[in-house]
């Protein structure tokens, strides 16, 4: 697969996705948004991929929407802006709904829509150079679509602090409020992410996909409906060949 603004490789069942506009801090334009959406849909359907690592080239993760792109959309009418917003939403959902575990490997700036991309991933591992922020309100914009994903990670207290102040926080502060999973040294970032990939690869791909499905669905259900849904999903998984083989192997080790 060839992409204009993405470097993509597959090796040892790991897909590496690198945003590749380093001279523009990997900022988003129509092309990159479309490419990311298309790529993550393909990854989700690829049985040879077990884990995805998403990062940015040139020392930054993603600085949000590119200035020229912002200038362009400022001339759109309502319907054009609605259609463009839908494309951005679909990109975020393609990452969030990916059937594989997705790790955001963050160095440098993850701002605005770029921070939104990170929050769509299952894990956010940052190095000591990482900075996170939602800067939209500084320019009269709003962090509308990314807010939903942020509030799946942090409390409303911290979400308001980030979204209303538009301040940029360090990786350590992001860890403190629960926005990210871990902070490691720049020297150790690749090693830590690789170790996490190897850990995830040991687990059942279908079980991971079903568990991610539960995260997507249960939070919007009431208590009883969530438990009923969980029972149905649990019963379905018990009928799969992967479960039966995995259980037989586990029981055999216990003999």
C-alpha cells in the first residue's frame, strides 16, 4: 500500500503507521485524514495484523489541522463544513473501532485534533518530550468531535480544564490525570512499545476484538442491559473454535 503522507510497514504481525509530514509537524489535511481512515479500515480487516503502533515522523506526533486547511474550511458553507466534519469523525472512529489494539507512541506535540487521534488509541505511551493540549478555543474553534473521546479517558473536571483553558501539558501531567498510560524516557520509548506489542500479540485476536466491542457498547447501556449484552457475547465466544482450542490447551497445561 502506498500513501502520500503515511509511512506504513507490517512486520511480525505488527503494523506501524507513521504520520509523515514532519516539516508541518504532521498536521492534518484532507489527504492525510482520508489516508488514515482508509488504512485503519484495511488494518481492522487484516487477520495477519495483531497490533498497531501509530506515531509521527520528525519528533512530533501531530499538531492538529494544518493552517492552510483551516484557511480553506473557513470559506466553506454549512453543508461543506458538515461533510468535512463527518470525514474527521470517520477518521477518529476508524482508529477507535479498529479490531486490533492500537498504541499511540507519542513524542513532541500532540495538539488539538492530533491529541484527539491519540485519545482514540487503546494505549498512549509517551516519552519525556511529549506535550498534550486542545488549543481550539484559542482561535475561536471548538473541540467538538474530540471531546467525546477525551471524556472516555478523563473525568469531566480534567476535560473542562484542558478544553476551556487550551493549555498544553507535559507527559507527566497527562499521566497524572489519566490521559495517557505511561511515560518513559526517549531512549526507552521504542523498547517499551515493542515489549507491549509482544505482550498483546500473545493474546487471542478475536477475544481482543470482542473486548474492544464491549468497551464501545457497554458505556451507553443501562446496568441491566449491559449485563444482558455481556451474557450474550460471553455465550457467543464460548462457541468459537478459538476458545475451545485455547481452553483445551490451557487445561492440558494444568494436568
